[in-house]
């Protein structure tokens, strides 16, 4: 049967989500744990790729596992989730495992994904590796005004990693909000879209930081978007501040809607 696995992970010790020949990845450790419990190699498909050091407070993957009648290693999906958590490292947590329709796809069926980017401007040892340390003052209001120009459906090539093999650079960005806790020197950026290009969120954040530092004005930022030229945008913000935070699916993906 096909299941969706809802999970979260701290990406600090991993070279991203996707399995690689040499590097240690989140996909690899989950597949190895599933093999131990299912008694057979079990490939999982994630809702998207995250880069090295990038985190996920919410992530979805799908895989095909033996039916409950075919295995003696677990008697429910809740027990499978419990046993997986017992095997996996402290930095990967299974939230739930749910049966879905046989053609459900964690990546292609997702209708919207949201990312959160965390920044701190005051040194804080408890945020190390989980938020990007940015030096100097930032004009957050200028960043907010610039960010409004990103909420549209159109070409985001200016924020796509150079050399990416994509069929289209058209995305529908539906929300981009910036929140500030000035007292503690913390900034949170939230973005939602139907799809993302490689390195897109980190490139957007890096360019917004240029606005916050006064190196780009609002009209400059608009010119960057219109140029569709990655070299015009800012450097990518550090991976440690980025979290995949939400993935939305249509209800008909889940088996329960057919019962």
C-alpha cells in the first residue's frame, strides 16, 4: 500500500534531502530504517529537494510498503511510525504515516509549499545552525516594501540557480511576509508558492538583505526581477536559516475520502 510519511528534520548534519552516492542525506537514513522494518528495500519519494544544512519543520514523502496483513513487524501505521522514531537519529522525527491513494505523489500532487527563513542580528548561541547570523542593521520596512513586488505569477529566473535544468521559470508566489522581533534582533520571512526554482528562496532572501542594507532601493529590486538575470540578484542567503514549513495537498489524495 502507498503511504504518506509526514516528518521533520534538522538538516545540519545532512547533505540535503536527496540520496547521493557519497554524501549522507535524510532520504538515505529513512530508507535504511524502513528496510529494517519492512524487510525489503523501500524507496521513498520526497515532496521536494532541500540543500545541505536546510531544515524542514514539515516535510512529506511517499513510499509503497507491505500491507499490514503481509508483515509481522508492525500491526498498524502508528506502530510503524513509533518504531521508525526508535531507529532514526535524534534529528529526524516521524510525525505520522497515513495511507493514501495508490497513485498519490508527494511531489507532483502538492498544490502549495511554504518556506520560513530565520535571521538573527544579535549573537545567540541557541540559534547557531538554525538561523542565519546577519551582521549590521537592516531596514526591515524597506525589505517589506520590496517583497511586495514578489507576490505575482510570472518569471522568477533572476532567483534561479545558474545552470538549473528546468522547463519553465514561471512560479506563482502567493504570499511573502516579513516579521521582526526588534528586541531580540530576530527576523522571520515566510513565503508560499505553487512551485520553486533551485535555490530560489535563498536567492530572494539574499537580495532582500541587499535592500535591508541599503545597497538596493525598491526600484533596483524591481529591475532585478524584470531582468530575469541571476547575476543581478544578491548572493544566496545561508542554508541554515531555511525551513520547509508547510506542504498542501488536495483532499482526494487521501484514501479516507473514498470511504
